[in-house]
C-alpha cells in the first residue's frame, strides 16, 4: 500500500532518515534486526505504540526528534491495514 501516508513514512519514502522497514521488514513482517509489527499494529494500544517509537527500546533508536505523534499514528494505522490484508 505505497500510497498510504503511514506506509510512506515507514518505508523511508517520505524521509530517508526514517526507515522502519530496515529492521521491521518491508510490510512489517520483521527481520533479524527487529520483531514483526503485524501483531503489534493490531494489539498494542496506540498510546503504547507511540511511546515505543518515541522512546525507542533496546536495539531500536528513539524517534523523538524525528517523528510527530500524528506521523507515528499514521504508521500504526498503515500496519493495521497491512495486517488486515494478510488475514
Ligand atoms: C535499528 C533497527 C530498528 C529500527 C530502524 C526501528 N525499529 Fe522498532 N524495534 C526494533 C527492535 C530491536 C525492537 C524490539 C525492542 C525490544 O527488545 O523490546 C523494536 C520494537 C518496536 C516496537 C514495539 C513492538 C512491541 O511489540 O512491543 C514498535 C511499535 C516499533 N519497534 C516500531 C517501529 C517503527 C514505527 C519504526 C520506524 C519509525 C521502527 N520501529 C524502527 C528495531 C528497530
């Protein structure tokens, strides 16, 4: 879904310094560098999803100064749509 704004951010189309796919896979399926986000997109409450991205975790950088909350919610929305397609 390359036209979804959340997908564009996630895949580095909108900004080259934001490339979630590098660790989480092109469609959120995960890689050896990061876990699958398909389940998370569906089951993590939006507030927790935002906080995970804003603060980062072990192995994941913080996107605090890079993304707005609105942009992060767009990514969560895109992941939810990708997950729905896969079922
Ligand atoms: C350098 C690799 C890397 C990049 C880039 C990255 N992540 Fe992560 N991400 C990780 C790792 C590793 C974890 C698991 C951390 C842990 O052990 O809890 C994670 C965890 C997460 C979680 C929590 C998942 C859960 O089930 O609790 C979310 C949400 C997430 N990432 C979203 C994103 C988004 C959105 C982006 C892009 C803005 C992104 N990540 C970019 C490596 C990355």
